[in-house]
């Protein structure tokens, strides 16, 4: 009989997997809400989507407190360049 190797999950691995799943679920529920054929179904998917966003925020907060998810701040110059680029594109539409 073949045995599978034992997987050792750490709190960090679990949280990383959970936040990744929440990002994916958010995308799926957003698509479902957009494609829903009735108002009632659309509202249900929107409510689920809001719950999913909240859970993602909660996971993000836990990971940040533990030092596991520390997004870097973009340099001000890059933000200004992106702002100028997209502002000028918006004016052409």
C-alpha cells in the first residue's frame, strides 16, 4: 500500500491559502452577481460577495498583525505617473 507524505501545515500556510481562496471566491461571486438573471438572485450573490469581502478583510487584518502580509507602499512618483496616465486616457473617452 502506497502512503502519501505527511503534510505539515503552519498557521502561515493556512492563512495564505485562506486569503488566496477568498480572492478567488470574490471574483466568482462578482461574476455570478453580474450574470444573475433576476433581481433576487443578484441580491443574494451581492450579499454573499459582501460577506466574502468582509472575511477577506478579517484575514488580511490577522495576517498583518502577525507580520505575514505586509504589502509595500508604492513610491509617490509611480503613483503620480499612473494618475497622470489614466487621467489623460479618461479624457479621451
